[in-house]
């Protein structure tokens, strides 16, 4: 389907930021634009878990290390 283009550290950071943004949604009930946290959190978490970033694909970026066989 899609090529993997999100490497190890990038992946961990995306998952951590995604979880933090989703937690912020629940911890800030009075904040008017809480839904922004959900949208950004789901995107960050999704790209981290699938190891694929559509924006990276568009710009030809990859944070994966190349393995030499």
C-alpha cells in the first residue's frame, strides 16, 4: 500500500505527541477549540502507528534508516 517513511525516533515522538494531544482534549474541558487537539492527535498517532506520513511522501522525505543487506 504505502511505503514506510517514518523512522524510529520520529515514530516514538509522533505517538507520544498524539497521546498527549488526545489527553489534552480530556484535561481541558473549558477550552473552546478542543477538537483541534483531537484532529492533530489522531493524525500524529495514526502516522506514528502506521509508519507512513502522506506529507513525507509528497515532499520525498523519509526518516527511516536504510538497512544494508
